[in-house]
C-alpha cells in the first residue's frame, strides 16, 4: 500500500479568482514504511502539499490516493483522516482539553471507538511519546513545559493509530534535547510500528540522518525526488533555489574544492567517518 | 557596560532559583552569546538587562544605572533594546513605519526627528522598501528585522536578542544574524540568547548556562573544546565540531579553530 | 482568509481621501444632523445632494455604497412594510376593509427608508475613504479634550490600534487550529445548532489561550520599547488641518444652513 499522487495541481483563490498555482503537476508515490523528508524554500508549496494528504484541501486537478482511497471523493475523506495523522507546526497550540488524557482522547473519540479502546490507546500513545500516564494523565496540558506540550499534542495524533504520519516542522522552536526526543520517537514509530513518516523540515542535518527519500519542491514543482545521498550531492542546484545542504556535505564540498576527492554523496557523520576508516577511497 | 553582581533570582511560587549567584561583565562593543537548554535560565538573565525582571539578590548595573532604581528604568530601556522570540507578538501597529516609530513616540521625540530615525533604522536593517507595508504580509525574518528597526529607532547602545531566531526558517535566521553582525561592526554591544550553537561561532564570547548558573565561558574556540561539558548541559555542538572531535580521536591533529565547514576542510586537507 | 481587512477602506488619492480624519468625522456628524433635521421627504434632496457630491469627489464607485446597504436590506423592507401598515392617513388609495392604504403611509414609509439609506451610505463614505488607522488617530485627537473628565482617549485608541494589528494574525491562527482539529476527526459541518456550537470549543479554547499569551508577550515588548501610557507621547504622523479641510467644513455647514433656511422659509 502507498500514497499515490497523480498530476496534482492546486491554486488558492482570492476574491473568487484563482491565483498562480501553488502546486504544479506533482506525480510521485510515497512508499509504505519509508521516511520521506520534504524540503523547499518558504512558499515552495510544502505545507499546501501535505494538506492534500488528508483532504484538508480539495483535489481539484489530479488525484491523491491513500491506500486506494481516492481523496477527490468527499465521502472518502473521513476514512483517510484516520489513516493519515497530521502534526502541524507548533502542534501544542491545538491543545484544548482540561487534562492531557482528555486531549489525547479527542481523536479516538471522533473515530467513535468504544471507551475501553479509547482509554487503551490514550495510555499507549502517552507512553510512546514519553509522558508517563501515571503522572501526566490528569494534569492540565497548559501546565506542561514546552517540550512536554509538543509531545502531548503528538500523542493526540498517534492515538488515532495513523499508518502515515505527516509532520510539518515538528522540531521548530524546541531546544536540542527536545529535538532529539522527537527524532528518536519518529525512528521508533517507523521501525516498531511500521508507520510511514512524512516530515517537512528545514534542518538538512536531520533529513540527511533520518530520511530514506527526499522530495525537493521549488515553486510548486518537484525539483528532485531521490535518496538523501543523491539529492544532497547536488549542492549547487540546491543552493541555487536558496536551500542549504547538511554540514557534512558542506565539508565534503570544501574538501573537493581543495583537491581531496571525497564523494559528495556522503551526507552523514557516520558515512563521513567511515570514509576515513576505510582508507579514503574515492567513489 | 553591563554588570551583574552576585545576582540571584527566584520566580514567585518557584521552588528553586532561576538564577544563582551570577557574576558577569559585558564590555562596550562586545558580541556575547548566551546558550543553554530550555529552563537553563538564559532568558531570565536576558530579561534582567533592561529591568523587565529585578534581581531577588544582588544588582544589575547598565551604563552606570542600577535596574532596581525605578526612576532610571525608562532611560535604561532606551539604552537596551530587546527583541523577543515570536515575531508576531512584538509588533504593535499595522503599518511597518508606524511600528518602527512606536518607541521614539513613547519617548516624546519631535515628529521630524522621529521620521529621520525611522528612515535610518529601516535602511539599517535593509527594509526601506517595506515602509508602508502591512506587517502581517511580511515573512518571519522580515518581521524580526522590523522589530530590530523599532529598537534601533530608540538609539540604544546595547541590543539583547532573546531567542529572536528560534521561530525563523534558515533564510530568516541568516538574514537576522547578518543584520546583527552588521550592527555589531558598527559599534553595537550585542547580547544574543540562543539554543543554536551554530549561530555562536562568530561571537566574541560564549556563555553556557545550566541550572541557573554559568557553567562555561570563553571564546568559541575555547568553549567548543569542551564538547563533553556542552553535552552535559543538554546542548548539541555544531555537527562540524563533533566531526572534528571524532577525527581528532582518529589521530588527525586538527586545531581548535576548525569550527565551520570551510575552516575544517582547510585544516584537514593538508593532513591527508 | 488572509486578506480580509477590517472595515471597508478603499485606498485612493482623492480630495476626500486626503482630508484630515477629524474633518471627515465632523463632516459625518453634521451630515447626520442634516438627515435628522429633515421632517419632510422633499427636503431629503439636500442631504442627498451632499452625499452625491461626496461620492463624486471621492471617486468611490457606487457599487461599494450599494454593498454597504446589503446587510440592512431586510431591516429596510421590514421598516417599510411596518410603516405602510400602521401609519394612519386621510387620503385612502386602496380600501381592503380591514386595512386602508393611504397616501400618508406611502410617503412616511419612503421617508423613513430613505433616511436610513442616507445615514448608512453617509457613514460608509467615512469608512470607505478613511483607513482604520487614520480613523483611530482622528478619534483619539477628537476625544483628547475629554481627558479632563478622565476619559481614556489614548487607551481607547491604543486598544483599537492593537486590535487592528492582530485581527489578521488571529484569523490565520484560527484557520490553523481548525485544520489541526479537523485532522483529528473533528466535524464542524454536520449536526444541529447546539452540536455545532459545542464542536467549536476545540477551536475557541486554544484561540483564547493563544490570545492571552500574545497579550502577555506584547505587553512585555511594549514595555521594553519604553511604552508608559499616553503621557508625553508624540506622533510621527501629525494630523494637519489644511485649507482643504476648512473648505470641506464650510461647504458642509453651507449645506446645513441652506437646509435650515429652506425649511424655515417654506
């Protein structure tokens, strides 16, 4: 199963008139179990694109199919919203209930699950994100620290057991510790529950370290859709559209400029150090 | 220019102090970065510089004035400009130039002089073309530069940035950092609170905070020598620094100043 | 959502646009006085002529004025019918036994409807040609004298300024929260009124929380920028009362005077 995007084009309207398209003829497939990193300049259409994955924005031209559910059918949207979990930027701003457990239960209750199952899922989701249910269940979400609030909000999405988890800059504004916690949570979700992760991020280092595929959007079109190694090896092209590359890629580029032929497909610390360990062969 | 003398601060209802016995002197024209994880006390420290918070014990002296003296507070706030994290929540009016004028208007400055200051401040952050724009049409980075222009219009001597880059995208962050460095070159004393270690490589001095105390202090080269201490304080050194350390343990004799990709490559290549 | 501007200001460069907001507020007050002084429908032609003149000089298209009347169309129809039914008169035009349509009733209905139309259209002329910010400035200046009676003129204007600044931000934010809750399966579209109101809670609470946080942070930022109330505050943009303003006021007064004169003489 997978998410199939076929010739998706979308334009916002202003005063009844369509503006220039934000998304232009996107066609690609997100494989189940992958970790997709989406990168692009602010305004490249990243956030608009992910809103199509659960029908928050209508498919006017082209189609999006999630596990065979065609999102251009309005009736399919509800079932897809249970399949595709969405974590928006600063998700802690959506917390509203009196207690953390009530808030986490909001999604499962909307799915009309029975109370025992809801309770079960709440406990599991809270444990998953590292908020001990014993301690945090009855606390007000507004009394938590920034990092805890963020994780409570993510638990609210996880409790719906999404097969695909979409996150729009989930680490924005967190301190280094908070960022590490979120990233390891995502890795755990993918390896243990087989959840497909789709993450928009500005941090090229994080993308290089975690993504299996990278989608590069530029002015609403796909510029690249490839492995991180292949995407980041095209540092010049990325810099041309105002994107940076991972720190390791930067070092490799600088080394090449000084006559050391290290492959520029190296974009993680491990790969970089391995190149040294394995006798510095070039590609 | 700024002097913290045995400053301890405890929030009401808090069990432990947010700052414990801080001694700190910042000289005129210095660019100092304060780093630390959330709750380390770095923002609390910043809010002491312009008297938004007053020490429970000890004193803070700015340009010869004590922040605890209420009569001096307005003068201190004119000398110390402060930019905050959320670009949206610090702009007061709808139109860019009117927002920049807000500070000088509060000081009762004469209208023609305000006009001159506003134009100069906007030019200084490279936003002159946006003078009559509506604030909510700007990007985060642009809003933050407007916030800084609003501060510059007060003609301060010290600029305090309280995690001003935290909510910006990389381009916005670069724009902001470039603006701040430019102001520093023109003579501004800068105190920058941040969680991003990468942003600190160009500073004169880095102060690392943990549990309300200063745990490490020195030039970037000195501070990044102690990656273990940084990790203990829940900070992550720039990837370049951790690569440098790993290469060192593999036997490559790299110097302390290999902090950016370019510097590292320059040190490393001759060794290969 | 993004581009909703508060009020209905249409940017322009006309003589009317360039008038001091205080002048325009005064003009509107005088105009309202005019429409209320009129006791017979034929004299409505004077405020009507005034409105037409303003419209011509402002370069505002008639469409905007008609749009501003749209929200009150039902009120107008209701008022018209009410007066048609309940005004008593001598000149019977139609007798249905239980009710007589009289000439006086028709005249009275037309007269009152016309007054409402002229009032709303005149008020719209003010908001169409004056930006909300200028309007705030004008109000602050006009209310200044009331400060001796401890009327918070500056505070009121500052509140309006901040409200104008944050309306678009909060609109954006409510849209974001709405999307997030919809992704968690919230349903805002079906069910009865009671259910729909209840379904708004997950949007309203985060919005309130966020507004309070914004207010807090803004207060700190304002304080850091030396804000200490209205005392001793100056403004970069000074309101200037120019020749054109004097002319506009005099013309308006002339209309008012001629109305009074005509009513006394006839």
